[in-house]
C-alpha cells in the first residue's frame, strides 16, 4: 500500500476545511533530498509531513502533539527511521 489513513484525535484546518483524517504516502528519496537542506529538526519534520500528507505546512503546524506523534510513528514504520527524536 502506498498510502495509509491516519485518524486525527484533534482535527486541523486544511485550506479552510476541517479535516480529521490525513492520508500519508510512503517516503521517496526526493523527500529526503528536499528536507536535507533544512537544518532545524522541527522545520524539517513539518516540511516532510506536509509533503507526505499533501497538506500545507500551516496545517501540520496546527497538529496536536498526540497527532504529530501518531503521524511520526507511521512515517518511522514506513522507513524504519526516527524523526527528530533524541536518543537518551
């Protein structure tokens, strides 16, 4: 499957429409290339999720932290990576 639905606990506005489900596509090499230019971890996460969910960055910025964690987990499972989590 190339995309998966993620039900949001807290809906966000996408282009003037309240959305409670985002469709996350699998990551491509071009996504890594595009975000590799962004030094700030938070900004790179926003840019990546915006691209993968096909929504404006402003919509990703509205996400509740619980929903952000859910989306991040989905992307990590797609690729076996950690998105901005520091290792202690």
